[in-house]
C-alpha cells in the first residue's frame, strides 16, 4: 500500500520564495513517519512525481519512501526545499550549515528487493548550497545505487568536502556569468558575503547518462540524516589538521585578495587579517574539538 504523494504549492510558491528563516539540524522527519497536517503530504519534504510514501518496506517505524521507475533524462525523489507553514516565521525545512564549518555528510539507508533489481536510473543524494532561496552551487551525488540488496537495508553516505563546496560557489560567482552571474548578479565578488547558510537535500534517482539512463523498479529509502563536521575554519581541505596542504589552498586566494575561498574573518576578502588567523592555526596544526 502506498500513501501520500506529490504536493503542489501553487500560489504559495511566492511565499516560499520570500521565506527567510531556516531549520537547524537534524533533518525534519528523517524516518518519514509524519504527514504534513496542513497539506496532507510528507512533513518536511516535497515528494516529486514518481516517488511516494510506502508501507511496503521500512527500516525503522512503519514507512519509507519508494522512488519508482525513472524515465530517461528525468528525476524522481524527495527534497527538503519546502516551507514550514506551521511556523509563523515560515522557515525552510532545508538544514542550516556553517560556511566556515567542516565537511557535510548526508546519510540514508536503502533497500532494493531481490526479485526486482534496479537497472539504470541510479539512486543517490544531491546537495544544493543556498542563501535563503538563492542557489549558490549544486553538488550531485554519485547516482550509483543500482542492482539489488537482497531485501536488506544498506547504509549509504555521501561526504561533500568543504574545499569543493567553496570552489563550486566561487566558480558560480566569478565565471558562470553569461547573461549575469549565478550568485546575486552583483560586482565582484558578486554579493558574497553574505555566505550560503543552508542546504537543500535531495535523495533521488537520475535517469540521465550519469545515472545509467532510464531506471527500472523501485529503490526504498529510510532514515535520512545530514551532519557537518566540527568547525575548523583554517582547515581548508577538511582533513582535520591545518598544514602545508591548507597553505597551498590559502596562497592563491591571498594573492587574489577578493577571493573569498580562504576568507577567515568573514569580510569577503583574503588579506593580511586572514593571514594572521591562518598562521596561528597553522602553528597549532591539530584542529581543536
């Protein structure tokens, strides 16, 4: 039996674009047990066509999300990029992040029945880096969930490195400028800061070339979570130490000045003030817990 399905917001989308608040960790309703009391869908998520809440399988509780067959060059799944209308501040269900914090980790569990293996339409998790409802960067998952799990639940984790996230934002702020830059359409460095402060989490299946084409059968997912490694701002590559590898990342930004990838004091520049902060962290080497 399948319950719930896609919820369309219609005219409420205007309000969603204006919502400025956001939701702290953890992800709301990560085990998919709660319905939205207002719209009747899945609390905390927009369930896209081709996916639905299911009681056929569940790792915890009584429900999971079933991501069904995936047409060629199409996407099915769920996303946190929807507004909490139960809160008078109308926060997004997207999760807060710390721009100067550590790597971002998304985890879920998936199951594929032994008698219904998945071919094509690989599953994974996509991450969008946002400030309010402005998308600053998209980081696709691997789309490598295929085959079958023999009816067992398998843990799946994607880790997005902090340096890669900042690199994506930087490229969109300075290079992808045909018809106006992707980030805030302003002069260099294109409105950054303020820095992105939330992430849109999208578990799903992609029927494009990178996902193996059109996909068969169903992938069940449950127990979605997102965490961020502890903050160590001068640890640019996310390996939990501040060493020569981080210095090689710092230097190009320092030479460029307006490059915000190595900004430590939040002013949007990488200058002598940041060098002083980096030197202190470099001398300590080990990131403090």
